[in-house]
C-alpha cells in the first residue's frame, strides 16, 4: 500500500504513529475493498478527503479526550469524519441531541443550533468512529471490512503515548474497548449509548462532561469548553 500511503492526507504525528499499519495485509485488503465498492457505483460516506478527519483535526500529542462512536452516519451530507458530528446546516441527529441534553443538565450549556463538533476536536477531543466508512443507507455495512483493527491501533497509540486522557465509552460496542485502556493513568467513563433507545436508561444523568473537566483540571490540563459557537443569523435560517 506504499503508493496509496504516500497519497493519504494524514496529519504528521498520526502518519508517523500509524505508518506500519498501512503496509499490513489487512489495510491493503481494505483499500481494495473500498476501490471495488466505488467501482460498483456504491455511495460511500464520508467523502474520501474526510475519512481521516478526526485524526487531522486532533493530532496525537494534543489528544486529551476520546469520544468513541461506531460507524459514520449513512445519510446524504451527514458524515464528515467525526463521531456523532454533522456539518453545519444538517439536522442534529437524535443521539447528538441527547448528548446536548446531558450537557445542558450537567453544565447548564444551552443546546446549540447545529451539530458540528469541530470546535471540540480542535481542543483535543478525538471524535473517533471504530469504523471509518459506510455505504449509503446501510448502517454497519463496512463493520467487517478491516477498520476495527486500524482504529484499535489508534486507541492503543493514545493509551500508550498520551498521559491522563479521558475515554468516554457509551454503549456496549464502545465499552468493549475498555479492556485495551490503562485505567491506572487514564479516566475511563462508561455508560449506555445516547441513542433514543437507551439515553434515559443511564446516559442522561451520567455527568461525564463535568467529570471529564474535573479530571483534566486535576491533572494540570485545560478543561474542554463544551459550549459550541452560535450560528450567524444567516446560518441559523438555513438550518431552520
């Protein structure tokens, strides 16, 4: 995969940390799989340049928090490479809305008008899905394509190379990654998923956002400003 690797737009610290992965047979198989899917005219999300958006917006040395999702949104215009996030102008998905409700309850933060979490990523929140691509309208379609091994390696890199990171693991899939994380140096927060099916069985009320900031402060780090910038009047009218 050397030629593919040379063309990949990947932030320098992550490119160095993950270099060996791109020569592994499973990554070559994954690249071939994605090529074949596109040759069959299947629509894949997110667009190619945004597949590694989470890594590009949050360099490895800056990671302070990891919010782990499962796979990208599979509707048009939704996925842009950040777990739970959608671009400005796209309706806020139900799970993200429940995250906002918990932020309001936990830290008295007004629910934003949009679902773009780039501001969190820029502060050191790695918004990582464990599968980085999906076929349009088919949730989980690429779950067995090879991404899981790659993103497990990303979690390993954070676990090994960073100190005092907060891992937010919501739902059974994300919680299964807890065994790979050294809880003696990191804070591992676990609860049910924020989806409408489970949010009121333990996500709303978990206090993870305030616990995260207290841990960051206790370990000498700057807390996350969870409040997102408001949209301009013109942007808000587009959303509405």
